[in-house]
C-alpha cells in the first residue's frame, strides 16, 4: 500500500506536471540546454524515509544552492566571528548577481548573493593536501551521502562567461575581503556551482540539516552541529534572492534555490525537500518549484512560524 505522503507527492506532481511557465536560464550557454519538462519532487525525513516522484534522479548543477552549504564549511574553517567580519548576514533585496558591497568595508551583504558566495569560497582553507574545490566537493558529498562530481562542460561554460563574477572578485580583492588575487577563488566558485546533484540529493541534503548535521542514510556528520542554525538563518533570510521576504512569509521554510532549477528547503528538526524544474521566474527561482512549495507548505502545514 502507498504511504499517504507518497500518495500526496504524486498528486502534487500531477497537479503541476503540465505547468510550463518561466524560462530556462540561458546566461550560461550550457544551462540553456536543460529540458524544461523535467520535474521532480522529493521529501526526505530526518530518519531517512524518502518519498519521490518524477525526475528525481536526473543530474543537474547545484548552482547557488551550494552557497548555503559551503557557508557551513567556511564557518567550520574560520569560526563565526571571522566569517562575520568579512561577510554580512543582512538580506540585500537585490538580484543574486548585483555588484553591491557595503559602503566603507566593502563586505558583501550576505553569503547567498554572488559577492558573498565568492568571498565565502575565499575563506575555505586548503588543508590535508587538498585544494579548496576538493574540500568543497567532499563537503557537499557528505550532505548528499554519495560522491558528487563536477559537470565539466557547465564549469567551462560558466568560467568562459563569468566576467561579471570576475569583476565582483576584483572588487572584493580591492576591499581586502579576499586576501589574494581572486582568480583561483573564482574558479573554485565556478566549480562549486557546477557540482552535479539530483532532486533526491537535495532532499537528503535538507534532511541532513534538519537532522542537526547527521546524514540520515550514512549516519555520518556532514556539518558541525553548532553551525546548523547559522546556515538555516541565512537560508531563511536570504535564500531566495530578492523574493526571500515573500518566500518566508508564504512558505515559511529556510530554503535555497539555484539557476539550474533546484530548490532545497528544510523544516528544521523534521525533513528536507528537494524540487527540480528548470524554468525560472524573473527572480531566478524555479517557477514550478515555488508553486509546489507553496502548496506543500499549506497542505502539509509546514510553515515554521505556525507549528501544529
Ligand atoms: N553560477 C551562477 C552564477 O554565479 C550561480 C547563480 C545562481 O544559481 N543564482 O552566475
């Protein structure tokens, strides 16, 4: 017999299966090749139950969702005060690629916009004979519970066209937010965005955060328990670009989206949600992903501010 949750996610999937609003990201040439019909929904609970429907095993690039998790690694490497001295935690109300830094210090507003994420990548230590990107891929793999890899064509495409991000990198260097020339940090950032995940991985990553940092299937720790609230805090306030306020108002779950069409949402202490649908709305969030999450939150009473 189908579990009631499995039955519910299947219904939800068919409700939106033919909805095709929004546009696949095309500012990185390789991303424009995504099939707009792809659509997956996955819920993973903190004790490792997984409910999935649709294209939940189809690989796509994690993009900006990586920003939330890599922020955890920077905190582990450098500690909260050091990271806060370089990167703020205030919502910017601006687009993800805005060239905006705080007046005076030059600190990015938060780690979820590109400026903050590039600054965060610059905080990752090279350690145990491993490069930054090796450590980042390993870290992200810990949340997914399997070995993730980089999509080299997306990485190349991203690096060939990433002039705006390079400009942001040099501004950060100018303000001393980056301690060294930004080239290597930028390549780390482009590669981190090009890590391939599935919708199922996103749900399990969310479940890992919901489970105080322990991956529910491998039972291994992915993030130090003391930084879980920091990661969830920036997701809740800044995770959905310049739609973050509306998102927390309507959906009420810490979340992070990426231009590959993924959304990762977390109900702290309970479960992770992964959505995959490439067409984006004008803020750069998965259009169908937003609709699904609004329904999910309402129909399963998941809004964090109104616990049942
Ligand atoms: N790689 C992308 C960029 O920096 C990440 C953007 C995103 O998902 N919003 O342009």
